C-alpha cells in the first residue's frame, strides 16, 4: 500500500490525475504521505471538489486557517519592532499559488539587518518564546535562529540562506510590498521580488536536498515569468549560478508539460549536459522517494551532497568548522537537534 500511495501522490502532484475511489479508500495514507512531503494543501485543493467529505485533509485545512489568523496578527506586531522581509511560506502562497492557503503553513521566516537582530530577539523573549538548540557549526555558519512558543514559530534570518552556499544579507536583496489577507484580516509586509524569490527558493532547495515542496514553490514562481537576465546577474554576483540552474531544471522536469519555460531559461543560462543529467536524477522518483530519505540517516550526508552539487566548495568555511564536526556529528546522530527535511 505504501508504494501505491507514493506513486499516487507523485502522479497527482505532477499530472493532476487521480482515482476518486482510491482517495476515499486510502485518505489517511494519502494525507500522511503528502504531509511528509509538505504538499498536503496542494493535494487537498486538487481533490476536494471531486471527493466530497475528506476527514484528515479538511481537519488540517481548518488548523491552517486558525494558524494563519495568528500569523497575520503576529506579523502586524513585528512591524512595530523594525524592518523585515517576509521570505518563503505564506508570502509565496499569496503571490504565486492564488490562495494563501494553497500550500502548507510551517513557520514564519523573516530576514532582518544585523543591526535589528537584538530588537527582534528581545521582542520574542518578551512573548515568552524560546530558541531552539543550535550546533556550534550553525552558530558560526548558520543563517537563522528559530524562536517558538505554543502559538507561533519564527525563523529570524540574518542571512538569506545557509552560508555554505552564499553570504546574502538583508541589504543585498530587492523587495516589494505585498498584502497578505484572509478572513477580514490583512497585513502589508515587504517580500522579495520574484527574481529574488526564485534565487532564495533555489538556495533553499539545496539546503533541504531538493524537497518536493520547495521544487513546487519554484515552479509556481517560474509560472510568474521572472526576468531571467536579472536572475543571472544575481547569480553571478554571488557565484550561485549552478545552484539556481539545477533547482530550476529539476523543478521543470517534475512539473512543466510545455517547453516554453525551459526555452526561456536556456536562452539566458548556458546549461551543460552534466547539469541536464543531474537535474533528471534529482527529479526522478528514485531520488525523491528513496535515495533522498537515506541521506538523512547519516549526519551531514545531505549537506555534503548539496555542497558537491553546487559546484562551489567553500573550503575556508569548511576548514573553520573542522574542530566541531566530531562532537556535532555524534550529537546529530543521537537526535540532539531538531532537523527539517
């Protein structure tokens, strides 16, 4: 049954085709697996009109509605503390999914300048929010710190992404105003411009070893027709061209049924045969459903693969953390830190 459910969810995400009877007979298994992948809302919106009553998907959707209202109030509160850019999450849903509930809702991620970090941390502590444990490696080369209480979880970013891949700060990015709205509540916040959304999500895909939910986000941004010439300039500035190309190609292999988007990308980026081969591997069911999970069985194996694929190994940064690797390896092996796949 597990393999059948896996194939069903992947086919539904990629092609939009489904068997109503299979859903009715296997809703829990389908929901459980799609939630593991972070695509349960996409599945729910595709099937709800045809399938009538869906217990687990509907319950999760109701939870997300309540969570969203809390987050909108929370973002309103953050505006009084300092300047920030909302990245990923509900901002992506609002701008590219056509429905703020169109994708799963995890935490709130904000990018702030280093000069404002202290103010935001003090505010979070005033709300009785705790910070998650961070390894010595993350303290030195990490890009964010996670704060949470029983109502809210927020990633406070001083860098846009994992610093093994790029050092991009608040001052580097370009932003736009976006209105987030749901059920008579709304808040206007700054989010990234779509070219920067594509860059951030591509880096995020490498950070989480090509999670399906992130590849789907990338495809949604691609449908908005970003300026690839501008994307290329950003890539050249931060030496991340391979990262963006592989992330985009992998996403297109999975979700695009037309060649026009690939032509648009290829007209700006020089894509090698090696990159085409790697993107086909990364978009294969074998990688997404089997190999990718095995990478998380050994600490830092997922990160090592992503760094190798990036084509830009940060030797000096890696040497700077070598003294901490043995201890942190054992801590991760024992489950000392919370990790996100």
